[in-house]
C-alpha cells in the first residue's frame, strides 16, 4: 500500500550524521555500495566502469560545502546524503504501483523492485535526491537502511548495523530508533541539537544531522590571548641571565 | 503474484539472507595503514569486505579504499602472466612467457651482476611492506644500492623524529587522542595512519573538552573539522614553530623538570669558536656528557639520576668553555628574528594568532595537566605515584616533510613537544613499540663490498652519526647510485629512489647493470619529472644500447611503468598472498602496545601470477644467496614467503612475526620457531597484539618497566633511558668537518652547504626550488593532496572509486581567480620555466590565497590501467609531476643538487611555484594526449557493472533483535548523559 | 527537470485529445452537429489517436512498460495511479459515445449524456495529470494552482482548435462559430494562465534553499565545493537539467507567439475575413502552430522547473 502507515510506525529507525566530525572520506558511500551491490537491491549497477562516463547506482553520496558568513568566518563541511526514511514520505504516496512503501514495523522506506515500473515519479517527489534509478534494470533503488544487515542472524552482532555506520572511520554516524525519546540516538540528537533537512518540505525526515559545533577559535577559552613575557630584554638576554643559577623547584 | 491491477503487492523482505559461505580475516592493503579486514566469500567470490572490530588499527572501521577492495580484485588492469619486452622500451610490446623462463632469465641477469660487482644491481622497492625481507635479500646479494620509496615520501619526518626523540609520527608514534586537550596537526591530508587518525579526531571532538588546530594551506578533510584552521604559506612552518617556541621561552612556559630528566638541554656544549670539538658535548672519561649541577656547584654526569642542572651560564669546566645546550637554543629562538611579528609576513599568520596559540598551548600543557593514578618507576629506579601528562599533542606529515627545509621543521616540532614536556605523557604524543629507540638508532649503513658474490656486512640502510659513517669513496664522492649517504645528502636514511633513474641514465656517479624494481610507478606519478624520466628509461648509448641495460620490475597492474621495463614479474593482489607486517619492519603497534599481523590468501589467483616475495626467495635460492639455500644448495624456503615468515630467524629466536613463538606457541617476541604460527595468527584474526601494562604505557623513553620489557622483546639493545636530542651533536659533527676539522671532510664544492644545513639546532630557509623560481614571475605555490578515497595510482582502475573522482581540478582561491578572470570550469595553464599543464579550475574559499592545489595521482596515461582511451583520467585529469623537477638548476660550479632536502635527501614535492594563465579559447578544451598512448593490456576479467547480482543469499528466515550504534560511543558517553560507554553497538555494561 | 520527449508528447497529445472529447460532447449536447459518420470518424479518430498515442508514449519512459498495469493499484494515494484509472474509466463513456455517434448515428439524448460524462472524465483525467506535477513540493514551479489551471485550460484550448478545424472543414458553421469563440476565449485565457504561471515561477518565491537543504544556513551562504562524483549521475540527468537563461528567454516568445498569438490571429481571421478552403487552411495552420507552441511550452514547463535536489549540487534556492 503506498498510503503511509496510518499510525506512527512502531519504530522510527534512522541515521544520525555528525557534520562536526565527518571528514568527507567517502567510506560510508563505498561500503554502502559494497554491501548493497549483493544485497536486497543487487546489483547496484555501474554503467561505464572503465570508460568515459563512469557512473552507477549509489545510495549514499558525500558532498562538500563551504559556508561564508560574509564576515570572514568560512567553514568547509562534508555532507553525506542518503535516504532520511521520512515519516511523511512523498516518495511513497506518489508511487502508482505500491512498489514504494514504508514498513510499519520500523519505518524503513523500501522499494519492491519486482513490481516497480520505473516511472521515476518517486525520485521526483523526494527532495533529498535519495532515490537512484537503475538505468540498466529499469527500477528504482534506494537506501534500504541495510534492512538485510541490521536484523541478519547470520552476522555477528557487531556487524548488525548499517554498512555506512559501522565503517565510518570518524565515528560520525549513529543508528537507532529515533521515535523513542529515551533511545541513545535520541539523546545524542537532543544534546547536539540535531536538525531535520528541509523541514519546509513537510516530509518529516527521521534521520538527523548534528550541526558542526561552534569552532573554538580561542576567544572563548580560558587561555589568555597572549603570554606575559617574563623579561623584555633584547633577544631574551635578561632571561638567560636569570636562568644561570636558577634551581628547579 | 496476482494479476489484479488494484491489488497492492506486499513485499516479503528477507531480513536474514545468508551472506557468505566463509569469512576469512586478513590485512587490507589498499593503502599502507594496514587495517584488519574480514572478507566474506560466496561461491569463491568476494561478497563483502568489512573492518575487523577486534583489530587494533582500525577497530572495525574501513575506509573507502578498503571498502572497494572487490573492484581492486576484479580490475581488468591486472597483469596475467610474466612478460618479456619485444619492442622498444615504452612501446608496450611484450610477449607472454612462462614463469620458468622468466625466473631463469632473471637469475641469469642477476647472477651475472653478482659475479662481476653486486653493487651494480640497483634494487629499489617502492610501496614495499616487506622491507625486512627485501633489505635482507639485498644484503645477502651484496648490493648496497637498495632502498624503498621513503626517500621521496617522508624521510624528513622519520629522520627529524628519529634524530631528536628516537621516534617519529606515523608508525613510530601517535597522539594520545583520547586524553589530549590540545591537538595541533601540521600538513596532513589523509596520512598513512588513515583510520586511526579519523577515529582519534572523532573521539577528541566528540569529547568536547579539547581543541584541534590544523596548520595547513588548505582547508579540506581534517582541516575542515578543526576548531581553528591556520592557512599557513607553504614551506614556512619552521618559522611559525620558532615563533611559538619564542613565546613559550620568553614566558618561561617550559617544562624544565622534564628537560632536566629526559633531554640533553642541560648538557654542556663546548663553546670555543674554531676548536675541533666546538659545539660538541663536553664528556667525562666514561664518555658521558656533563651537566653543571647547581646543587653541588660542579659538573656531574648527564646520566646521573639526581642533579639540579643549570640551563644557562657560560662556565669553565675541565678547562673548557662550555654552556648548557639549552642556552644556545634559547638564544636562538628568543631572538627578535623569530618573534611572532617578525615571522608574520613570511608565514602569513598574524602575530596575534601565533601569540594566542602559544598561550593556548601553555595553558593546556601547564594548567590542564592530565593526571593518571598509576604508579610507575623511572629508568633510574625512582618511583612516581602518578603519571602526569601535559595534554598537548602534535602530528605532522608531508606538508612539513615534502619541503627541502623539512628536516629542520620536523625537528622543530619535536623540540617544541619536548620543551613543554608532553612527549609520551598522557595527552601528549606517544611512541609506538618498538619505539622509542636511541636517537638515532644504532644501525649504520653498510659500506659496499668491492668483491664478487659477497654479502654486505650489514643492512644497506642505517643512521649515520658522523662523516665516518658516510658511504663515500676516498675523494668523498658518492658510492651509492642514488648518492644517499654522500656529502650531498648525508642522512638520506631511506635512500633516494627519486634519483635512481636520473643518476643511472647519466651514469653519475656510475652506470648500473640491472635495475630491479618492485611496486613503484616510477614512470608516472612517483616520478618528479615525467618527461625527463621517461627519457632516462629509454636513453641509449652510442652503440644503441640502453644506458640502463636491464630492468626487471614487479607490478600487479598494467601501470605506466610496466611498458618501460624489460622483464615483468606479475604479482598477486593483496587478497591472494601471504604477507608479514613485521616488528622487524613497520609493525601495526599502537601506543598501548606492540602488534604485528599477516595477510593470508583469501582468494585463489585466476591468472598466472606469483607473490613477489615468494619469487624473490626463489631467485635468492637460484642465485644461491646465503640464508636462502641449505647447505646442499636446495632452497631453504621451498614453501615460499609463508615458509620464510614462519621459519626465518633474523637472530636466534627473532623472526618476522613476534606472536605465538616457541614450539608450543607460548612465547612472544623471542622464541623458537613455531611451525603452527600462521594458524595461530589466523585463529586470532591475522594479527597479534600485546598490550603493555598500564605502568609501562607512558614515559617509555625513561620507564624502567617499559625499557626492560623492550630489551626482552628484542626491540632495543640495552635498557638505558632514551634522551631527547634537542641540540643535535651528530649534525654538528658534519658541520665541524665542513669547517675543516677531522679526517673526513666534504669535497670543496659541498663545504658551505654542509656547514649551512648541518646546524645542530633547527633553522629555517626558503625552500630551494622556491627560492630559485619564487620571484614575481612564479608567485603561486602549487600543491597536491591525497584524496581520502584514492591510493596514488591504484585508485583509478577501481570501478567504484573512479566514479567519485575521475578528473581532478585545480582549486583556486576566489581572490586569486579574480586576478586571472577565472570562473568555475575555466581552463588554465599551470606553468613554470619547465613547462605547463592544463587544468580546469574550481573556485574555493578554504585555501591560502597564494596557493593552488589539486588531488594527487588522478591523471593517467592513455592506455594504462585498463581504462578506455577517452576516460576522464586521460583527457581531463592532470598531474603536477610534469612540471616538478628532480634536480635544481646547476650552481656556479656546474654542479646540480637534487630537488631534495640537503640533510636527508627527501624529495621536495611541495616546493613548486607556478604562474597561472587563463587558456585562450582555442586551448580551452580537454587536453589531448601528452604522451603517445600505451597499448591496452587488460586481463580477461569482464566487469559488466553488475557485480553482486550473482552473490545474493537465501533468506534463513529469522530476525535478530536490533542494536543501537553510537559512533564515538565512548567519547559521547563522557559528554552526554544517557549514552552508555562502549564501542558502536557494543555496550560495556552488557559485556 | 529533464524535458523528456516522451513525457512532453504524452502530456500535450493526451491533453489535446481529451480537449477534443470535451468539445465533441458539447457539440452533441447542444445539437450543433449531426451524428455525421465521416465527421465522427475524423474527430474521434484524431482524438483517440492523440489520447492513446499519448498514453502509450508515457509508457515509453517506464523502466518496465510490461508492468504498467500495476499502476492502477494505488489510486487511494497516488495521482499517477488516479490518472491511470481515470484515463481508463474515461474510455468507457467516451467509447460508447463514439460508438453511438459513428456506428449508430446517434449523438443526442443518452448518447449526448454519455458524451458529457466522458467529457467530465476527460477533464478529470487532465486534472489528475496536472496534479501529478502540482503535488510535487520538491518542484515549487509546479507546486501551485497555475499548474492545474494551465493543464485544465490548455487541453480544452488545444481541443477547441482542432475540433474547430474539423467543423470548418465539414462546413458546420454554427458549430464552427461556437468553437471559434471558445478557441479565441481559451487562447486568451490560456495565455493569461501561462503568463501568470511564468510570473509566479520567476517571482522570486523561495521554498527551500541550499541552507535548509544542508541544515547549514545558520553559517552563512552555502556553496558546493566538491561534488560526490565527477561525472553526471541519474539525479543530475533527471533533475539537474539546466536551461540557459537566454535559451529560455528565446523560447518563451516562441511558445507565446506560436502557441497563442498566431493561432488567435489566424482563427480571428476566419471569423470574418477569410472563408472557404482558405479558412480551413488557416485553421490547419493555427493547429500546427498551436501544437508547436504547446510543445515548446511543455518543454519549458520541464526545463525551467528546478528541483529541490539541485540545492545539493550548487543551486542556491528553489
Ligand atoms: N605530485 C606529487 N607526486 C607525488 C606525491 C605528491 O604528493 N605529489 N607523493 C609521492 C609519494 S609520498 C609517494 S609514496 C609516491 C607514491 O607513488 P608510487 O609508489 O608509485 O605509488 P603507486 O602509484 O601506488 O604505484 C605503485 C605501483 O605498485 C603497483 N602495485 C599495486 N599493488 C601491487 C601489488 O600488490 N604488487 C605489486 N608488485 N605491485 C603493485 C601499482 O600498480 C603501481 O604501479 O608518489 C609520490 N608522488
Ligand atoms: N587516501 C590515501 N591515503 C594515503 C595515500 C594515498 O595516496 N591516498 N598515500 C600514503 C602516502 S605514500 C603518504 S606519504 C601519506 C602522506 O600523507 P599526507 O601527508 O597526509 O599526504 P599529502 O597528501 O602529501 O598531504 C600533505 C598536506 O600538507 C599540506 N601542506 C603542503 N605544504 C604544506 C606546508 O608547507 N605546511 C603545512 N602546514 N601544510 C602543507 C597539504 O595541503 C596537504 O594537506 O599518505 C598515505 N596515505
Ligand atoms: S564515512 Fe564518516 S567521515 Fe567518512 S564521509 Fe562518511 S560520514 Fe563522513
Ligand atoms: S528521503 Fe526521499 S526517498 Fe527517503 S523517505 Fe524521504 S522522500 Fe522518500
Ligand atoms: S519508479 Fe517504481 S517505486 Fe518509484 S514511483 Fe515509480 S513504480 Fe513506484
Ligand atoms: S543505511 Fe545501508 S543502504 Fe542506507 S546509506 Fe547506509 S549503508 Fe547505504
Ligand atoms: S586505511 Fe583504508 S585502505 Fe588503508 S589499510 Fe585501512 S582500510 Fe585499507
Ligand atoms: Mo608516500
């Protein structure tokens, strides 16, 4: 049913991405590709692997942005982008076939590729560019929140995590139930002021982004702005003279 | 599935598909970080590679390169069979031959040289992770002309550290990320310690109680997440550090107690201008340096346990005029020349920023001491109740080391750490076993033997401490083909691979017979000057013979270098072979303890290739090299490298692997050969690690428990404390020689150079090439950086990674772009007196206004790497290497030095200066072929872009309960109530 | 948005076809045309060809046309599904209407009633088509009433022009004069709606920004300094289409002149000045121009529409 689940889903599984420590290494994107290319949506087709236009299906893409407040405070921020498993997922409601759906159990938004007609409308409806059409297979694909990994009884516990999460070298990605205010991810989001992307689109995304922390430029710390010189003699001669018989305490 | 068009079809999602038939652990080699991996195999193919959560290096994480190992394995660029050149060098014409023929041929070529003059074999191994094998092989072969790629990589970093603290960054040491309060990083893009740095920075920032400063002309990657980005002008870090030292000295924010105990700061230096021992330490009859003890009012041995040393004051001692070395240091750096104001213009860092950072360092070091309640005993037997840390940690890499003034700058960074007393303290920078070693370690470079078929007396590479240790002839001329350890580059500890082709082609200092290379793309991205280097490969003498007569090369891929060599020994991939990441070499230790690891073949080669190390041992046996054959002449390691890893003993009880030694596998470090050693490694995830007791984890340089342990493990020869050499007497010995003292003196032409650059305390000078070309004409610094998701040239053959980056752009600051009327995607010439390369520009803010930069090693030669001829790597991407140079302009005497550091011979990649010129409209197109295309050569592997379709698994039906995963869990736990400590989805309290 | 030929053809053609059906029903209900078999054959022939051709072409861009039937299932939530259902349902009254007209020679009474139901279904179908676009918040250019108004007026306008041509050719003067007034009126109305649409999309209204897309707006201006991929990907091909400003500025007058002004002038000409075969020719030309104009209009409809995802790729606001 491409109507969204009527009641809130039992769980709201999602990702929390910490823009303060993401170094833009693309590990999450590649590991995602690696897991999923033989996962539920296998394969994530590559179109021209060794040619002029290398391109293919990815569920996670890493952008880099620069910000500028016009006052000389610029930052560079790395920004991973994948499906946010929206509560009011427009990609689901527009789908004419029921191929796009949101799971009632955990809120994961998936595509049933066996019935997808490849009309692409869902990708038009998603503001976040989270849907990628497999041009070779003619069906829509997207982040599965690694549904075939997170519950997988054939994997050890430590691997039962979205691929992008467990692989992130910076530890910038967390995963859990964002519908439960007592969950650890919810606490992380609350403590760090996690934000929704494009709330104005009305999609009610589940994933949260933790904004870069205010940079410690030194103005705010305990340290003085400069050190007191013990002696102002030219080239420190006075200091050296004092050290000649200075006994260490 | 019904045919009712109004029916909603509900999907049954398999929550528990079977992932693999088998999971094998091994060690990643998509870069040199050497993370632990778990490889899931299905139907004999690779289903998934993930990080090994138990591994000390990566703790379960895996970077983009590691995660794309599948596409590395299935790349069409793989070589498939031994090749013998049939056309001219560079033509790429080869015939495939059988291994027998290849090995016979190689044996013949090598055997000939060995019988004539073993030194005429130049054996250079690039990205070699088996240098303890290759170095040993060279020793036994009898050639001193051996090195790996360190000379063009980061020997300034290694040398600067080893000659100062007996350790350095990367494998030698690491910041105490979890405790530091102030972290400064100089010139790092991704670095070798790729994943640990990311784990560490994430931890540091998530804790929220530390500040992270990145000093780098470019604000990407790590610099992007820094609290403060200091966009320094390239090549000027030395001045910036001197200014920090200046401030700290003048404010007396110096840990004198630590200096007294651990460093040579109080040691008395003879200060008698003109004396043959001027600038050397005053020593007693035991050879111990002396300090002036203020308590007793007289000189005592610097090795004594208790004294109250003077840090200043010229005194007469034993009839000599002496002064504590600290005074010389203080005089130099307190001088007005190095005040924050004085260096501001050159570094581009405003004086108030430098001053503030100095104040912050002081505040973190002295007001935020980290105290661990852990008693420990120092080298002199004194007990300490607590471990007191000065939580300021530094890390630096090629942004410092790839300049021709890098050695001194590296030393300056280490000296700064010693001055504030943070070395190997909690929150500081820490050694990784087997470091610290004496500064410098005791091994000396072997001197060549002039005899046929005779092994060297020791390893070709070592640590010279005086002119006596140089590898020069009686005229003072170089004896090594790369001129390492000569008067031109006396401390070229890692050799100078970047000069080998140049020197061999010019027969300067002499010609060689065979060049044998392994794993280095010398005809392309690891050459400093591609057009000329290709000429060196192909240069012929008047008889029409190649000047470098024979070139044997082992590569695993159809790289740009393969076509320029004569005999190709195709290697396996990292997933197909055994390997040892050994304590004898560059282990995987952390500051917590030692560790080493192995690779095991996880997949069978589908081509006629052999592991290089196995081939090398085979060649050794065929040549009858000592140690590689039994008494009856039969091969000693018929089982190849795996056999060697287990059974080779470098000295009794010490072999390539330290874990599970002894016949029953109960010994660590030293012990008899254990025939089941590899099985034990595999059972443990292909690594061995040994955590030091807490009481031995810090102050390792002077920690009795640690030092005794290190001796027991065979890491150091004796358990004496390791002194920090702020003032470096070894350097002074070279300078004295240049000043005319002693028997061994530099040839006249090098005298001033030695005198200038062998200063016992760090100096700063404008980098050579920059000084040569740095005027108004070439005002812009051009840098390259490693993309985190690509490894040099290997990345581009990877079907996934090249989807991220296939064409590098030149990043230009908006203001600089405005000067040249450049907009995004405009084409520009990057030019200097040697030539020009074309690039498309990308305008950015996060870069020093005088700097342009691009990603390293994306540009490819047409035909190489299994890529189509019109791939962006060959039409749009570019290398700066086309306009760098391996050689500086000749001086007045006609002599040209290498474009390298004058102390260590480190290649000065980042001294490049250029000018930009917007392309005329007719030029503003994709670049045509810069060099003739190489013929294609691809393995039969066909990747139709549908990898994985065949590897999905049956659902087994069940659903395991969910687990939350918190990135940086332990750090977040300390900062956010309600988050439980642990790692990822493993919570401590559950354990 | 990428202006896909198949979708442009589909929306313009089926719009015209449904528009024709509306006018045929009106003519029948008002008794302005007898159930002339030849006229019926022509009119329904063209009309159904346009509708069916359009619908068929809309399946060309599907990844799995053979599964297109599944698109009927989600009428409860999906406008695309509703369009599918509506278009098929419309065939029932329209088909019966056409049958009774052409085969049974009856277009009054119950037949006319069927025609009016078919006309209503046609308008409903056009409406559902418009809603497929108008519902998309991600494309603010489409997410407004002018999109719906545009479709609702352009289809009947286009249909009026075609049926007018036929009425003129078959010499049904009364019908022709009604259609002439309708066509002229709708051409004006449609132009006004389009002008209003363009005014709206260039009116500087902003739904989302690079700042809100990245959550970094509080840090100042947000620009992309590195793309996740060096070559184009699906998102850029499908949604990242950029029409050059000067291109759009050139094409819009073409759409206005060919789509509305010239047809208006030609039709007006046939009101009093030209008649007979010349009038038929003029109206045929009007149809042709109108079709070209609407094709350009529809191309711009896609090409000028910015999708929110472009905010991640360097666009500042949509
Ligand atoms: N402009 C510029 N140039 C630079 C640098 C820079 O910063 N800027 N950095 C320099 C530095 S520090 C370095 S270390 C060099 C690196 O440059 P290289 O050492 O040349 O590194 P790679 O390009 O990775 O090439 C190594 C070769 O090893 C081959 N290879 C890969 N895997 C295997 C294997 O398993 N077995 C064998 N036998 N061969 C294999 C590859 O095919 C390739 O030909 O580049 C240097 N060049
Ligand atoms: N992903 C990936 N990882 C790698 C490699 C790879 O190819 N890819 N290669 C490995 C190898 S061989 C090496 S040697 C290491 C090198 O590791 P890094 O040292 O991290 O490598 P570089 O890319 O050379 O980065 C040099 C950095 O120094 C900055 N820089 C340049 N000049 C100056 C300067 O004068 N002062 C300061 N403060 N900064 C400066 C540059 O902006 C750049 O950020 O990386 C290793 N790790
Ligand atoms: S793996 Fe982590 S650090 Fe790397 S790009 Fe992804 S989120 Fe950022
Ligand atoms: S992010 Fe896009 S694809 Fe994912 S649920 Fe939201 S709207 Fe759908
Ligand atoms: S492309 Fe597939 S999933 Fe998306 S809307 Fe169309 S049928 Fe549904
Ligand atoms: S949750 Fe899984 S599918 Fe989604 S981006 Fe992460 S790795 Fe990819
Ligand atoms: S950092 Fe990446 S490429 Fe390097 S060894 Fe680790 S996982 Fe492999
Ligand atoms: Mo390197």
